[in-house]
């Protein structure tokens, strides 16, 4: 890494979701909406049970969302694109005339304008990390225009929005097949080694090294406005100082990431998201304590990787004792 300062950065770039029950003090790189019910003032006057905090940049917005088991959202739509990465539990998705499970470690892609619904399975609460572009907010209106509470499985909520399972344990789809064909919308991104057969909702980039300047390894999905990747960095290794013209959010799933951002040293622990505005100079190295897994989201104005500041792609950087570079 280059010479950096240990002084407190003038602008906050790292946001710990556990602390986002209020707006952080001081200048922030992104707009923060504290943890709340995301749809409606109350459950009875909303359309979903989703609760979470939102961090919004210029082109991309992200949220860490909680859905209690057996409950979820009515069929709704929004004019922006969405990727959901499931961290805990299993979502049951209703979209494009199909119903499918989205278990832990999988991503569901919702193209812009696609009517859809997500309900947590009856087994346990679901926690997922949501990524959207900023053409619209974090939630969209119900298709029927009625805000009369969330959708729920039998025994998990009051009202008229009960979704009853069928003979195979999954409810019947209530959405229409608007695409006219059967498209894959769910991806096991942690084990995505080949491009799936048949039509897919997003471009699939199988697991590989992301660039010649980094130890980053993983798979990516590219949509219309947003691209996401499940990225692994080996202990003590990382990415040279670089920049790119697209905006980036990196959510730490495990381990601790050590960043240099505009000449300042910044640490990102698990369950935090680091916001990197377009053009900011930065590097990222997994700490000496262990490997790091991140879920990276960027807008599609550029690829998943940017050029090193020194113009030389000669491999990753390492902490002392972890590789052959200083």
C-alpha cells in the first residue's frame, strides 16, 4: 500500500448496519436512511414486513433487510432493477409466472418493472442484502394499488393477503408470465463456475480472478444498471491502489477489510458496507486475521475492475509476510 495517514478521514465511507438506527454524525459519502419499516407507517397500512436501513449513493443504493418468517411483500413493482443476496433463511419468490426458493448464499435478480413478491419461508426469518439502482426508491407500490398489509403464509398474519402452499409445499404463482418464456432469475453465486444453460435474467460471469492487479476471486452478475459480485480475498492479500468511473458498495460478509481511501486508512468489519464514489482512489486488503468475503455492487457504466493508479497490472498487494510484494 502507498503512504497513508492514520488520521480520521474527513468523510465517512464505511457504514456499520448495526449502528444505522440513526444517521451517522459528520460528513458522509452517501445518504443514510435509518432502520425502519420500509413500506408504510405501520404493517396495516403498508404492503410488506421488510425492515432495514438504506445507504444511497449517486447511482446505487443498498439495504440490509429483515423479513420475519412466514411474511413478506404483496406483489409489487418498481422502475429500478434489484438484486437480493440471501444471508439467512430462504425467500419464496413469485415472479414472471414462477415460484421458486432463494436459499442462503443465492441471489435473486428482479429486472426493472417486473411484478414480484418475496415471502420468508415458515422455517426462519430471512435477512438479505438488497441492491438497486437509484432511478426509484428502495420500495415500489403494490400492483393492486392497495396498502392493506403484507403477504403472508397461513398462520403468520391477519388480513386477506394469505398465500397458501400447494401440494409440493410451494404456493401457486400469482404473477403472470410477462416474459413469455421460462427464465432463470435465481443464482448460486457462491458456486457459479459455468454459465447456466437456457435464458438468464442477467449476464453471468463465472468464478475467476477479477483482474491482474488483485487477489479478488469470484463470480459476477451483470444487469441493466447494476452488477454484483461475490468476491473472496485471501488473508493478507488484496488490490493495488486503483480507481474506476463507476460507483461501488462493498458489503463485508466475513473477515475484516483494510482500505486506503483518498489517502486515509479505513477498516471495514463484518456487516458493514464501504461506499466508494466514482473516481475515488482506493485499495483493499484482507486483514492478517483471515480471508475476507464481500458482496460487491457497482453501476454498469464500467466493468467490475478498474486500472491501477501506477498503470501496471503486476499482481496483488500483500501485508508484510503474506506475499512477494511490499
